[in-house]
């Protein structure tokens, strides 16, 4: 919802902004007008002086950093803000990049924001104050790299809870505000390209499926109509025996041999054209554009519209290494034995964005706006895996050799309408409302894994003969489709009241959210467990040729399912109302607080699409249903000493609810690490008590400093743990621990280095540091975890975001060196003597340089991951040396772009 408390907000910033404006102007001018004409006579009554748009803005980066800090002053609760000016001046191309400059935020995988060192479970994202679903099948939050910077008007990052926000609030909430109607005609276009150090000629791709640069599948990957028809005809059982038992339409039956032939023929309907081949990777493509205008129909009535598009296409080699450690007496080998997989992985990612916003404003009191947003993201992966284990290794002349492809389309559609209204003739009442309808789709039409084994020379490791593995899942095809529909609407109204020594604003509102999910999954296997071994010799295309599969002597079989339900239906509804007050008392005190009431209901039911006889039992439905009705209070107090110093205190009681995928007994594969993950229907909601204290200094020189303390007490925290492991797989799951706590301190600073020495003219430093600690007690819920007490999953002990910026005196150049790092964090909790898996710090160092040849154009060069860091997760046996169980190459990326604005 559009959270406005105009009376309170006008009062505080007025004094502060005036003082800051004069101070900054006196300390370091940030703008100059063009030189006056050489001929004074040119300045006549009919020939006005130079227009305002001829002003050249200097110190772009420093001004952006200052604005980021100053915005926080007017907030009643601990919050940060980023506007379009800050984002564009700093040269950020997407939201993920922009948010790295905010105190206590960590950008993970270039997409996901962790707040105060906590995992994504404790952060949430809204779009224009409304709930929207994530198009990422395996994530609860929206990948922020999907939003190009030109779509955004501002970002609000709130770290302490207020009653006008959803109670599902952990570490923080990010509200993305899309661009509104412009104040004048705008036209902007940006084109860029780039290259990654890992993007060389050793990349791989596959034959099947169209090489589409626009993120759409050509249909060859999809589940065939032949298999769909067979599932319906034979009621989810395509074994030769069941085919024999099924009556045909004419009342006849097939023989068992005919049933075997039909079964084998179904395997030929699968996309087996997945042989890998080498590919030379193309440079990145990045395009963005914006066009908009406003029209005054009359003195009181204004209309406006803006259209936005963005497109990007990039190829990356993201090679990985996976290992597994086992304790003494474990399932495989002696204590500490490692299985190892060396994965060559190439990913093509295509992103497209389109947005159209329309608005109408009547006088300054009424504004109605519509927003329509479309996001599409496609990832096409090819993986070639070479593996060793205790039984299959070079010493015995064997190696595992698996081939995988994974194609995923993600889409997000959002349509919103919202209004803001002021009634100055009716006690100054203000109100706003919104309606939002959003649909997220994730479609994986073909996730294929072909299990192979190679005969190799035990001296050189050279491949002598490639074969397909004798296995019930020798060729596994997973088809998955998810659709989330989210409808939300709400309103709020505020009443300002003035007294002799106080100004009070009362606000109340209502909000409703409904989310419905339909997740369909199906696994189809080509079973070679009883096959003629001679038929398994050769390449994938040879072994799974039509002739080889259809030959009855080779004894191939087609099977369905993974042994458990693969689909589910789920829904959530949240109905809430809130009341809050905002009180200024005298010149020094501000008190804000209130309470929110929420009624939450959820149901999640696993569905076996292959069971045509039985639906979900009453017990399954009841175990998947959950409801709660609770009150969530919040309070904030601000002491305003003067224009340069203020002190805040805040408290809020909130909740963190498990995601639908986490409470459904369905298994999926994490797309980054390839770990298998399964839900837990027994999960319950976590309750949090949140405390914040922050002191802020805003100096006349433009320098800014702040220090804050925070503490969170969590009851029933949800943790990601290892539930089971085999030689080939680690399976992850979730449980509720008994309690946890996290506490820490945050520092933030903006310093003009010219005040230290004239040699540093144009340089400034901005940055923030967060140091924190956490402790979780699993207690009675322990299921054999190695460490019953440890740090929270996903929590880092420290986070650093540092920037050294430079603005040239002539306004033509700006540059920044940006460093980000997070401390070690538990990726998942280990069991049975295997220690916790710990993600290692990632030291990100980026260099950004911008050249402004004219008022309307700029050239930007970015070098990302200068240090060439890799993603590393460690795990080992209790009390022994850790092993790197996961490594992923990231590479260094160099990009250049040109932007022109009319």
C-alpha cells in the first residue's frame, strides 16, 4: 500500500533539508550553469536567459550516496530508500546491483537479497505495496535481477516492522515502486554488450530444442501427446501387464507381447536428441528503452503514460565440482571417503521485460494510476558430469559419465490499479487504495538426466568405451509446471490532528491477499535394469535410437513416476486490518505505533496424478491444512536532538511462515547446487520479537554516520537440514527448531575525502558494516543432527558493503570501486557425524566507470568479480578437516553500454 503520512513527513524534512541544502552548497557546489553568452546584447526581453535544462549536474555518485542516507531521516521506523536518481547516477543496471549499497544487505547469486546476514526466508518483496508471487520454482522471493533499473521509481527497504506492513516480516521488506507518469516527455535507450572470462570455446550445448534467443520453447522438449494419451488410457500404469489387462474400445485385449511393444514405443516419444556438442559462446546483449509523456487537458486535469522495455541474452560457463563426505560406518566406504563429480555446465539466460503505466491526476489532490508488468526469464542448461565413487573410479578402469539438460521458462504478469486522494476541506483526510492481480508461471518442459558409465584407461584416464548405465533410471525425464495466482487489494485512510504542542496522525486500513498454486510434476524413465548389456554400449544417440529401443531382445522398458506423489494443490489467504498513530511531541520527540490483526489460512495437498482410483485421504487434507489468528504490535520512538542528530528505538512482533513448497511432501532439485530437496508437512510458523536502536548523525559538510543495534528472538525457527544421503545424492529437508536468537551492530558512513586533503578532491567513501551473531537450539526436535546448537541456517556473522567513489570536477567522469563480502553461513545442517555444510565468504570487487560526453548521453564500463572468486560450500566429518563439497566458477565479467536520452 502507498504509505503516506504527509503531516508528519512534511514537518521533519523541512528543517533538515533546508539546512542540508545550504551546507552542501557551501561545502562543495554540485552544479554550475553554462557560461554566459559573449555578447550581452543577446540577453533581451524577448530572448530569455539560458533555460534550466542546460544545468550540468556534477558529483553524480556522491549526490546519489547522500540522497540514500538523507531519505532515512523522515522514516518513523528503521528504513532505507533508493530513488531512480540514485540508481541511475550510480550506474546500476538492475535492482540487485542497486541494493548492494544498502546497509546490511547482501546480494546472493546476483539475484537474491539477504538482510542483516539472514537468509532469504527472512526477507520479503512487494511490488507497489502489493504481494506478488515469485516466478522461481525453488525460491520464495522474487529474483531481483529480473527487474531492470529503468522499470523502477524507488525502493523502500524497511528493517523494522510497522503495522501497515504484512506481519510475515523477518529481517526486512523490500517494496519496489514502479515508475509513474513523467513530468515531461522522456525518451531513453541503452545498448550494451559484455564478455565473461569463463565464456570460451569449451562451452557445451545439445541438439534437441530450438536455440531460441527470445526465451520460448519450440515444443520439442514438451511431454508428447502420445504419452499423455497412454496415461489416460491405461489409468496411470503403462506396464506391459496393465496394458494387457486393459480392454480396448472394441472389447478386445492386447497380448503381453503387444503390451511390451506399446510400452517400448512410448520411450520413442521422448526427446532423446540430447547429445552434447561444443559451442563457441556469443557476447552478451543488453537493451533497454523508456518512452513517456504527460498532457494537461486543463489546468486541473493531467494525463500521463510511460512504456518500458528491456532485453538481455547471456551465455555463461558455470562449471561445478560436487563431493560427498561419509562418516565411519556410513552407507559407503570407510570414514571420510569422498565421491566426486566434475561438472561442465553451460547456461544460456534470456530475460525480457515490458511495462506500461497510465495515470490521471486531478489538481494535486487525486491521482489514479494503472501498472502492467510482464517479466520473462529463460534458462537453458547443459551439463556433462564425470564422477568417481568407491566402486567406480580410475583405479578399476571405470568412471560415471552423466548427461543432463534443463530448460526452464519463468514468467510474471502483474496488473495493478491504485489511487491516492486528499480531502483538504474535510479535516485534511487522506486515503489510498490498490488492487493487484498477478500470475507467476514456471515451466520445465524437459529436465533430462542420462546415466552413463565409461570404460577408461586406468593409467591415463582416456575413455575407451562409453555406455549407458544398467539402471531403472538410466534415462530420466522430469516435467514440471507451476502456476501461482495472487489477488490482493486494500485501502487505508489517515486523519491529521493538531494540538498546541503536538501533531498527531491517525491511520487505519484493511488488506486482503489470496494465493492459489497448481504444481504438476511427472517423471518418465527408460528402464535398462534388465536390458541386454550389449545394447547399452555406445553414445546416447546410439543406445536410445528407435531401432535399439524397439528391439524386443534388448528388453528396454518405459516407467512412470518417482515412487511418491509429484504434484500438489495449495492455497493461502490472509485478511488483515491495522491501526496506527504518528505523534510529534514538541520539537524533539516522535512516537509511532499501532497494531495489526491477521487471519491466515493455508492448505497444501499432495496429488498423485498417476493414481486414478484414490484421491487424497481426509488425513492428508487435514494434515496439510493450517490456520492462525493473531495480533502483531509495533512501536517506534525517535528523539530528534537537532538537525544533525537523532536517535531511534523500535519494537515489533512478527511471524515467518513456511513456504508452500516447504510444507508439501514433494521433492524438487535445487537448480544451482543440484541437491534434492523435500518438503515437511509438519512445519509450523515461527514467531519473532524484533528490537532496534539506531543513532544517526547528519553533518553540515554532507558527511553522514549511523550506528545501530538489533536483536531478534525467534520461536520455532525453520531450518534447512540434511535428511538423507546416498553415494549419489544428498537430500535436504526442513524442520522447526525450538528457539533462536540473533543480535548485532550496524555501521554506516559517507565521507567526503576532500576534507582530509586537497589531493582527494572529488573522492568520497561510502559504506556499511554489519557484525552479528546467532544461536539456534534444535532441542527436542533433533533428528540426529551433528550440531544441536549452532548459527542459524543462512546467517552470516558479518556483511560489508564498501564503495570508493570519484566525481570529476568537470562532470565528465565518475567511477566507483565497490567491495561486498559476507561471512561464513550454514547452507544446511549435517547429520550423523557429518558436520554442517558452510558456504564460504565471497569477496566481490567491482569497478564501474562512466563517461558523460554530453548532457544526454553516457558510456559505462563495468568489471565485475575482479578477484575471480568462486562459490564454495564446505562440509566434513565432525572434528575433522572440512572438504569442499560444492564449487562453482563465476568468472570475471566486462561489460560496456551506451545510453542516450532525448
